[in-house]
C-alpha cells in the first residue's frame, strides 16, 4: 500500500517538475515574442525630417547675404568735359590749372600763341607717350619751366581761360605738336632735334 502511494507521489512530483520546466522554457519565449516587433523606423523618420529641413533653410539663407551696393555719387567739381573729339576728358578744376599754365608760359604772347600752349598740353594727354590726365602732364618732371622754377601761381586772366576753352573745343594752331620752346632761352640741345611745325610769337612748336 505504501509502495503504491510512494509511486503516485513520485509521478506527481515528476509531473509537477515537468510542468515547471515547461513554464520556464516555453512561457517566457512566447511572452517575449511580441516585443520583437519594435517601432524602430519611427524615430529614424523623426530625426531625418529636421536634417532635410535644415538643408532647405541653408539653401534659402544664401541669397540673403548679398549686399546691394549704392550708386557712385559724382560731386560738382568732378563734372567732365570732352577734350578734342572724345580723345580725353578734363575737369573744371584741371581747366583752371591749364589756364594758370597758359598765363605763366604765354603772358605777353599773342592770343593764338596762348591757344597753342593749351593745345600742346591736350595733345600730350591724347598721346600714349605722356600721362592721360592734364594735371599729371603739367606736373611731370621738367615738363614746363613755370612748374620747375615755382612760377606757376594761382594767377590767371580771361584771355588764358578763353584760350583753354578754344583748345578744349578742338582748336590747334600747332598741327598736333607735343613741344614748344623759346629759341632765345632754350638750353636743351635735344629740343632742337625735334621736327618743328610752326612758329607763333616767341615760341617754336615741334613734334
């Protein structure tokens, strides 16, 4: 009798142990199975959208960095006048400077001789051998004796201004000369080697 009860208890414990093992190995596996389906793509899409948005913002921000430049304003003193059929330009200030040179070089010369002096300066401006600005031509080293010896003052007169205006408008009694000199006072041998074009008053003009 006791042997039968012992067998029954043995099988009971054996079945219980088997059931326990079944619960340990089967139930956790089946319970963790639903967690395999994770929603990983959702965070990836969420982080990709801001990156694309940032790129779009970068592209649209580039044109806003461009700066609009203001137009150049020209002062009244910089108004220009055409010299000798568009070959150069001269300002009102340079016309006054040229009149001062004509007065210093041509005081006492006939009016045509004063126009000729202004024409020589303008011919130099138009020539590739000299600077292309009136001021630079006048103040070039050893170009004109009144500048070299300091006699180029601020003094001028109406005759010198009219002579400059005529030369600017195209009058050239020198036939395109680039040099002039007084044969009574000239000390340079080189100037005598230049081809002479015309004599006006006390000056000889040459190319």
